[in-house]
C-alpha cells in the first residue's frame, strides 16, 4: 500500500497598493494593515505645534508663556523629570491649533507605547533648540552623561561632516513622558474588566496594592569600552532580559581585523528605577462566589515608591503581553500572559498626612473660630454614621479611636502604643457591622475582614515564591496592610482560637515577628483593632453570667481599651424614634428633600461631610497633648478606685495595668478631639465616664432576679428614669423617687451607698444640705 502525503501551501498574498501618496480625511479610518509613515510624520508636526503654542486658555501664545513649553524649560534646567501630557488639552485645542488634534488624541490613546517614542523625538528636537535660550549656568546638576555627550560631539566634529553620532536616545533623555487619558476614558477599570480589546491601549486601573517589591536599578543603556580602539559602545536594552556584547562592533576594529574585547562601564551606563507590585480587586467589586483577581504592575521611573501595601490606587498605564524569550518561547501557548505597565499612579485614598494641606488647615481653623470646643465635638459625633440612630457614646468612642492617642518612643527602646482597640459586642441587628463599614470607609488605611473568613496567616503575613524572580517574598495580611490605620474585624467571635491568638502581639507590641521559609524579620502593624462580636449563644442570655456570654479569654479582653455591649431591649419610646429615623432614611427623593439637612446634604447642615472629617482627623493627629501635672493624681486615684470596686465581684470585667494606659489614651484622644495641647481634668473625667459606661453596659445585664434584687442598681435606674429639672436638665431631685423607694422597701442606707458608689465613678455629683442628699447632677 502507498501513502500519499498532501502538502497544503497558502495562496500568495496580493501585493498591497502603494499607500504612501494616499491621504485620509480622518486618520482614524486609515487601514491598520499598512504602516503609514506619513501619518506619524504629520502627527509629530502636530505635536510639535501643540507643545510650542498651547496654553491654559486654549489660545495661541508665545513660546515663553505656554504650558508645555515651560515644562520643556524645566526639563532642560533639570528641575523636572516628567513631561505630563493631558489629552483633554488636545481635544480643546483642535479648533485653535490643528484640525487633526481630536483624531490625534484618539490615536495616542489607542497606541500609546508607539506615540511615546514619537513624542520623545519631538521633545528631543525642541530641547536642542533651547540650547541658546537656557545658559549652562541655569542647568542644575552635571553628571557623567554630560562628559559622554561632549566626547561624542568632539568625535563627530573630528571625523567630518559625514560622521554620525553614536549616542542612543536613552543616554540623552533625562525625562519620562506621562500621558493622561481623556475624561471620556478616565473611568477606573477593574482587573477583571481588562480584556483583549484593551491590550496596548491607555487605560486606568483601580485596586488595592497587596505586595510591593523593593526598588531595584534596571539597565536601559549598557556602555562598554573597547580595549583595542578605545571606542565607547552603547547597547540599548529593550525588554526584561538582554545579552551583553562580547566583541566590539566598531568600524575601527573591523578595518583592523581585530576582535576588540569590551569592558562594561557601570558609571557610563544608564539605569532607571524599577519596581513591581501586585494589584488586587477591591472586595466590593468582586462578584459573589468569585475569587478576587490580581495583576502584575511594572513601574519604572519617577512613579516608584508611591504605592505601599494596603494603599488603594488608580494607575494610568498600558496592558501589554508578557512574551517569552529564548528557549521558553518555543513552548509558548496561544494564551498570552499579560502585565500592566504603569505611567502614572494616583492614590485613591490619601493618607492623613497628605490630606493636611495649607488650605485644609485654614478650613479647620475657620470652623474652630466659629464654634466652641464642646459644640465642635458634638457636631463631629453627630457626623459619625448619621444613618444610625442614637449611640452617641459609642460614636464618641469611635471618634476617639479615629484620632487615637499619643505614641511614645523612649530612648531605651521601649514603645507605648497610642492606638485604641475597641470591641463592640451585642445582639444581632444593632448596627455593629454598619459602624465598622463606616469607619473602614472614612479611614485611609483600613481593611475590613470577617472572623470566619480570616486565618492567622491572612491576618499577619504569608511567604510565597515570586513568579518572576523565584525569590521568597512576604505578602502582608490584613493587619500589615492596615498599618497606621484601622483593621475592622467583623464576626470576631466566629474566629478560631488558634487564629485569634495571632493578633495578641499586634494589639500590644504592634509588630509581627516572622520566621518562615528562611525569612526572619519583624513587620510593623501599627494599627487599631475595631472588632464586632456576638455573644456566645447568638443573643445575650440574662440567665448566664457575662463571662459565659462573652466567651473571650482574659488575655484578649485586657488588650481592648473599650469593650461595649449593645443590646436590643424592647422600649416603646426608643423603638418609636428608631422606626421614625429608619423610615426617613428610606423616603423617596421628593419626600426626603424636606429632611435632607438632617443627613448633611445641605451647606448649613448640622453635620460635617466625610472629606472634612478626614481633614479634621489629620489635623488632630498632628497634636501631641501632654498631661497637666494637676491631672496625674486624679488618674492615679481613678485607677485605684476602679480596682477597689472590682474586689469580690464576679470578674465581669478585667481591670489590669493596661486599663490605666487605656485611660491615658482615651484622655489624649478626647484632648485631640477638642484640638487641645494639654490633657486637662475635663478630658480625664470624660474618658473615665466613657470607660465606666462601657463597664456598666455589661454589669447592668445580669440575671433579672439578681438585677432587681440589687438595691444599688435599682436606685441608679430610678435616678436615670426620674424627671429632670426644667432649668437644669442634668439635675434630678431625690424627692421624686421617694415613693418608688417606699414601694420597693429601699432604705436611706441603700440610697447613700448608691450615691457614694456612682459619685466615685464620676457618673453624677450629689448636692447635700448638711449630710442629707437633696439632688444629683449627672455629669
């Protein structure tokens, strides 16, 4: 039998018509299958005219007053390293400068990588024209490349008119071209929205920076010196890898028939900063049931070092294929891996220090001049989560956490944290998660996670192998990503005990010690913990003790500065007000317009907007209030009284020396809220009141029988519910509760004991006529 092999040969491709002399009315309609050299030439002329004549008012002006020409002057004087080109300016200038400007902006967005080279050529020619305008004395900082440029010019002059310069453009250029997209295409994209149609185009990518590589030098032009002809040989490096030259390719060595050996010159070579980071989708943009996608970002030039782990950034760049080279290219698949080349990085949520500008400081000073300290603090508390009704004390504690206390670093190496840790515990449906969401949104460096979906490695750090360098790298977890911010952990009670112990070191020492995969290091985790947890049985069981309901170890409870219990207790008046507030929030647009000022939607509203809250927090964090010497004995006495009152109790709360540090941090935070430079007695009293209220919220939910048989608690409830005086809303006349005392068979001894205990806790003060109590004033 015979086997016939049939070879198929593709038909010959028809010769394309000559396109050099053909002009198109709209360059966007030009066929892409042919290389239109005329198009780039005309575009370079249009770019040249645009740079020389465009100014902010879109009028034709002189060379000395244009926007982009001034950038060239700064680049020539070496005081500027980037040339920022905004494509919106081209769209505005199409009617004044050139009719092709609108199509040019579209072509630059479609093929930015090629047009960056053409723009750089125009800039090089314009910088050459500035040689007679900018004197050598105006140039700042001379380097080795000036010597190479002068040496090459002397060589060309010595060889005659036919000599050609051998300097590559990478040696001459001391700038980076940055292109900003038009407003129409400046909407940030998500990683999962990058597709085949966006490859090679100018886009804006948004996400969270998960890991960042160290900044390393990357060679762009390799310089060699031949030992035979003493010529400088230059090799431009394009791509991630290159093969160094081994023989001299100069004409002198070829004419002499020698194989000149090249020696690499490090000082004459051109290097640029190189950094890579991994960008991950934001949690709110991930569809349900999907895994967050990530993208490798390559940064070069002035943009390195801007993004840090945990930062939310918007990156202007180009999606490019990551093609393989060498032997690995023989095994390439049809599906191509991609990476994102960054041109410009903008922080979406700026840090507190970046928000504090001169204009922001003037705004805070103006608000402070129009309001007294107490009114300013009250308005700030009302502005925290305005959609949640009530909870003024809890919101005040959250405000203290946002501004924080003062961190101390002593000369002997001891550090005292200033961050405040808070745990909100209570029944379902009391807006714990909503408070955590609001805090994570207002804080620039914040991470929101849940207890069941977090592991010890996910909270601290993990060791992975980098796919490109094959090195072991550390990837920070939630606590590391929220450094100098707040880590919000919801469903804290659902976390496993072995994972929960991973945050013990963070809550006190604020560091994470890692010894994994041959990496032994210490990571900073200077973060505040805001946790929300449900009781052990889902809801608070009054027949169980607080220790059984909370079900958290004492070592963890002592690390929380404030542990607040939020219960859903039936109360007719409170339920009516809550229902009224919720229905107002869910009104339609027409009905809600009349009550818009209640939620901060008008200019003269009773609340601050979120931007001002961030500015206020950044301003308050710059203050370092110190303790007044008169306040120190009061803090000592307060701590001793709290310890004394807990003797013989059922360990519902844990008062340790950490509690004393918590009182100091809360006092400093309250001083920061009123923008004070000293911690006065009033700040200590408010801090004591907040911490006492948090303890009372736990102590007051004992067993019903135990609670109502305790005469001290019963009397305190009577005083709280008693009617207040009309002229003084803080004053309660003791005569108004005499009848209730008689019905419950409570004596004056019980009353005196109640007044003494709560007066020591600074809950209220007692007015007496002689030794007889007359009234109480709630503080």
